[in-house]
C-alpha cells in the first residue's frame, strides 16, 4: 500500500476522476498502468459511462487522516494549455503549511494517479504531519491514532511547469474549494487561509496572496515592516509604503514622505514596465527570466530610494531602461534583417517562376525579370551594409519593421525594372559606361545584373533619373509646386 496526500482540487475525487480517467485518451494508458500492457486496447473500446473499477479506488476510498505539509503553501498556476481550471501547486515558504487529507491506496493506483491524473501535474514525495484520524481510519492497515503528530511520507500532485505564472482563484473555484475543505473537516484557520488576503499592512505582503490591487504576489524582493515592502506582482514591480501611523523623524506620515521621494522615479518605472511587459507574460522560460532579471534591478533601485539615497536610483533606472531599449533595438534589427531576407527570397523565387513558366526564357521580358531579381539582391545588400545606421524600430513594433523591410525590397525590385526599361528604350541620356553598352536591347546579361543591382542598392538612383528626365521634358515632377 501507498499514501497519497490531497490538498487542492483533487479533494473532489469523484467528479474529477469521472472526467479525467474515463476519457478515451486517458483510459487506455490508465488501464495499462493498473493491469499491464495489452489492456489499453480493451479500455479504448469500453464505454466512457462504465469506467473500470480500478479507476474508482481513489474516488471511493475515504481519507484516513488529516494533516499538513510544513514549509510550503498552496498556490495556483496558470495552465499553459489555456483550458480548465488553474493548477494547484506547492510554493516553498518557510512560515507556511498546507493542509490536506491522507489516503491509503494501492501502489498501482498511486502510479496511475501520478502518471495520468492530469497532464499538467506530476507527483512528488513530501513529509506529511498527521493531525487527527478521519472516518476512513478504521480500514487503514496501520495504526492512524498512534501516529498523530508524527510525520509520514506521501505522494502529492504539484504543477509540472514550475515557471508557470501564479494566478488568483476565481469565485466559482474558490466556492468549490471551500466546499471540499468543509466536507473533509478542515479547521476554521485553514478555511481562512483560502480566502484572499488584501490587508494594507506590510506584514500582509506574502507570496501567493493578493495585494491591494487584487494581483497575485509572485516574488518579494525587500520587506522591512512596518516601513515598506517591494515585491513583484503578476504584472510589475510594486512598492507598498509604510503602514498607517508610522511617522518619519519630522512627525509626518512616513508613507507620504516615501511617495514624494518616489515621484521622480515613476516616469522611468512606467517606461521600464512597458518595455518588458511582453517578456513577463512570455511562456518561454528564457524570455521570462530576462524580465525577472531587470525587475530585480528595478527593485534594488527602489530600495535605495526608500533607504535615503537620492541620486543613485535615478541613474540605476536610467541604465536599466537604456539597456532594455538597446536589447529591444537589437532584436528589432535582427527581425528586420530576417524579414528583408525572407521577402527577397520570395521575390527571387517568384520572378524566376514568372520568367521560366509564364513567359519563357526567350520572351522579350526575360531581361526585365533578371533585373528585378538583381534589384532585390541589391536592396538586401544595401540593408545589410547599412543596418547599424538605418533607423529601425524596436521589436515592440515588429509589424512596422516587417512592412518597412518589405517595402525597401519592393522598391529595389521595381527600381531595377524601371531603370532597365529606361535604358533599353533610349529615354535616358546615358549611352555607355566604360566599354559596356547601356542603351537598347544589345545589353549582355552581365550588364543587366549590374544595372539591376545598382538600382536596388541605391534607393535614390531611379527617382533622381526620373526627375532629370522630367526636367528636360519641361514637365513638373509630381509633388513639386509650380
């Protein structure tokens, strides 16, 4: 026999197992875990309304004792699948303890619960201190009454992804959880721990609880009761000022003095929060860790300000903002280059298909499509050569960067085709360059490539030629006053 400790939504055994263990995707794997290989095919053909009796062992057994895990508190994490209720998890906290009930189940059932109960959860073994026997203790294989106030090892479910953001309970889930706890004889102090705490005192700032703005406290950086606390919520770094009736040496409310000191830092804090907003909410651990690193530096600067330093915090926050902007700009340039490369490759393939399959290699327009491809390559070469000097937006404006890169490649392709047409038609005053003929249809393919590349590389070459032609013909260029 084995022990299973239920502390969260798994307390509602019957409804959760009826939904999870009888699904067509879970039942075959559950049967294999309980009865061995080959049984999964039978479960797959079985009706979902008649689950195997082994599935119901945990649902029908009564808890043998109540107890708690020391040094941990129950929190809820968001599901990465964005379906279903939040995931109960244990958060390490020296002063916390998590109440629950202890079940005695078979080894096969415990293995099945740990492997197939919920794809977002996994099992860990924790020390559970027994508080008192419950109604099912009479059927236990060991002396529960003799083990009161002793520790026993039991398996319990925790979140598989420890980097998933913390979240608060919605009202329906909170009501259900309170009902589960009441049905398992949870004491009143335990029920009070489930209720959201939004006290205004510094001592009320605890991980996993909600702050005054009803956001979950994810991390505490500095806490100096009753003067201040600096913590990170699910959205940003927040300062909770001194408790009421705490005065500074001049007998003024300390919270008002702290707010006045922090006022000059608020614009920089807002800019930093906006710059890293997408990183904090990212599902990728590497990107989320980047946001946490900058948040820690912001918290350190705010701590300096609250401790009386009036100059260093401004410099520190300015450095943080500039570093984030530089990193965002670097990613913006990288995405700009990738976008330009992708558009250039697409254009080259499209122009080759048009030339080879729509018109044919001997069609009179074959040179035009060759020049367009050369102009596309020239435009990308120009972007690559001048990317450091080119005005590129940060990756917060990815759509604008992609549009600008695509537009630059398009201008290069159109300019190359336009310049070739101008030269072959004899409209331009250019006749030759060195020994190469630049007018008429006698141009070789090498000359066409060079002309197309030059037109794509120089963004202003074709517009300048067109302006000169317009001036010589006596026409007024578009957009110029008469």
